[in-house]
C-alpha cells in the first residue's frame, strides 16, 4: 500500500501525485487546568472535573515530494493542491498507516518550497483528539485484544491496575513489567501502545459487564467495542 492520506475523494498519491516522505502523528495533549490553593503549596488539576480527562487537538504533519520537470505543469499541480486543501469545518482524514481509523481535521496549513522540478510540500493539520474507528470496522472475539492482563479469564479491577502500572512504567522510560502476551492484552484499543485510554476501555467494560450488559469474555468485549465505536468514542 502506498503511503498516503485520503480526505474525501482526494488521495495524496493517486489524486495529487505526491510521494509521502515523512509523517508525524502527534499525540493529543492533555488539558492541564491547574489551580493552586491560596496561601498553600497544594495544587489541584481540574482536567477531569467532568468525569474523564480532557484533551486538546492533536497535530498531524505530512511532508510530501512532488517531482515534475515541466515548470508550468508543476505550477498548475501546486495551485491545484493549494485549492483543494481549503474547506470550512472538519473533514475525515484516513492515513494509510491506520486504514481502519480516521481523524476529523480542520483545513491544513500548507507550505511549498523547492525548484528545478523537485518540490517539498508540508501539510499540517489540527485534528480532534480522538482517532475514530471507520464505520466498516467490526470487532469480533477473534480480533479484539481482550484486556484480561492477569490471565484469570475475566476483566476486572486488577487488570485495570496492571494496565495503569505498565503505562506509568513506560512513561518513566522503564520496561512495562508485563510479558509480551500481557502487553498485547493491555493494548485494549489495539493502537500499538499501552496508554491511559486502554485502562479507560477496560474500566468501562468491567463496569458494564458487572451490570450484566455484556458477557465478561472476548465475545462480550467485541460487542462492547462495536457499541463504543458507534457511540463515537475514539482512541486518544
């Protein structure tokens, strides 16, 4: 598969003729609403005051190369690229690196440099913090990462604790403390990383399985993930 991004009917490789040189998919920055208690050294973080941590927009940066030795044709191609990269509101962007997910992005800042037939085009997008599953992505018992980290057959609070501990270890530059099999289970959202979002998914599933809404099993977790997707919940 060619490295490219697709926005609506526009594919940067097949439609615009751009070869992707580099991508940087930034993480969503955590909102820090810090308030210090007057006349004390106590500081409170109100970033999760509504029940869950809030995040700001993530930045997506792509560097492309356009090669065309015909100067006027290259000029027309660049003008076309600049024109199609203008819109209002947000649009769906699918990166070939994550074909089953999409980002909701604002129009990018586009810069162009180069000459003599070789042009470097950089597009920088601001996206909503979540990466959303595409509507055609369906989870099954065979494809989900069931977050039973301790291997006792169910997801419960101890699994959530193990995911959070692994996340903290890795954030500090240490080994996760998990086996490879446990690391796979801990990556509940299957984005290739162990983060707080995995613990959030495991915690929500544990609570709803406990209420009887889902069976505490891989099949139940697949059902949960499909409904989570349909509610617009995405991956931070």
